[in-house]
């Protein structure tokens, strides 16, 4: 991971990085350049960290195979970042120009496809259950993007609909990584299910914190401007809290969400409305709730320093500022 505590898998994570760099080599240098640009931007490497810790938490010793699947999951994530920036019109990613801005829209689209293919070149070598899990993650990501766009600006969106989107978009990749890590480690059925639940709840907490940072984060720290969700009309949990605070803010925020295009001035006004509503504080409670559920799931995992690291990872995710 680029920052935060040492979770005891730094050596394995370096092997994941090596595998990723090996995978993105292409006979066409431009593809390698774009892929490397995205990978070198860093990131928290939450997905491979979860997969590796889950593997070790069940006493697994098949590190080489876990490194392979962890690399595949991170390649999928990198591909989605490329495509998300194109879909959302995001200009900045992790403090740098978005890849499509730097290299051109068509080149970035192709590079995203390239990363997906490279991920499946790795993942396709595994048994059917793991291939199906990996494919399920990609399917869920695509579905979440469509559903999120469908609900853009829709103030009738419910909490359950929001949670379903972030479950597919963020929680399922983490849950799949944890499950695969446990399976490769030979975990018991109870341990596999526990770690699957852990990954799911960790992912929900992670995305809620992401949504919080899009309202109150420091752009210099998070590496992109705040207000992206409002710009896109995304009805996040914070928006839902603000809409339901029983004040005149609902009408003002509804008008902002339903209008378009939204200027920087309008976005800034919307952010103030959300902050003043107490939505940030309520969303933090929600993130802590899912963090608690993630920790609770670990009750069925044998005590070890790796289980302790999974607990520490929850705290890191919930309290992060980037």
C-alpha cells in the first residue's frame, strides 16, 4: 500500500507489483506506457492486501497463486479507473492528469480493454470457481455503472438502491478477493464465508468514506477535486441524508441534482448544503457500522497476527483521509 500501517504482507505486495508490471508489457509501447501511467499513480492496493491477508489468516501457504490473483484483481481495478474517468469526465486522478486527458480518449479506452484482458489472462489459469468469481466482479462493476447513471439526479433513490450500487462497484471486488484468498489458503467453509462477509462490509465502509471525502476531503490529499459526485448527479448516502434532514435544504438540493450542466458555483453551493445538514457525520456513523460488521465477521477466523491485521485494516479504511 502507498501509505498507512504495515499489514505484514509488504513482501508479497512487492511481488504483486512485479507481476502487474510483467503483465502490462506489450509489443505496442503506447499500451505499456498508458498502463504504467495508471499503475504508477499508486493507490492503496486494498484489493491485493485483503486477498493476501485472507490467505494468510487461514494458514495458507500458496503465496505464488495468491499473488497472481491479487495482481489480476488490481489490473481489473486499474482498468475500471481508466474507464470511469472517461465516463465521468474526470480530469484529475491521484493528483495527475487522467490517462484519457494525457493520452487521448481512444487510446485510453483501448488501454482499459488491454488491462481487462491481461487480468483474465492471469485469472483464467485458475479453477472454475475462481474464474467465475472474477468474472462476477467484472459483471457487477459494469452493472453498477449503468445503474448509477440511471439514478443520476433521481432524488427518489433509496438507501437500499445506493447500497446495492456500492455493493457491486466496490464491495464485491473486495469480497471476491478475500474469498479467493481464503479458498487458495485452504480455509474451512466457515472461514471462507467469514472472510467473504468481511470483504463485503469492508468494501461498503470504504465506498462510504470515499463519498465523504468527495464532500469534505482536501483535494491536495485525495488527488482530485471534491464535488465529483454532485457534478455527475450521483445520489450518494450523504445526499440521501441531506435530502432527509427535514429542512428547506431538500428543495435546494433537489434543484441542484435535477439541473444540468452544474457549474462550479452550483457544485460549491451543493457541497455547503450537504455539509450543513449533518450528512457527513451521519455517513461516518454508517461507515463505522459496516466496519464493525467486517470486524465481527472475523470472529469465525482463527486468531493470528494476520487476523489482527485485517482488524487494523478496517480502522485504516474507516479513518483514512485519502
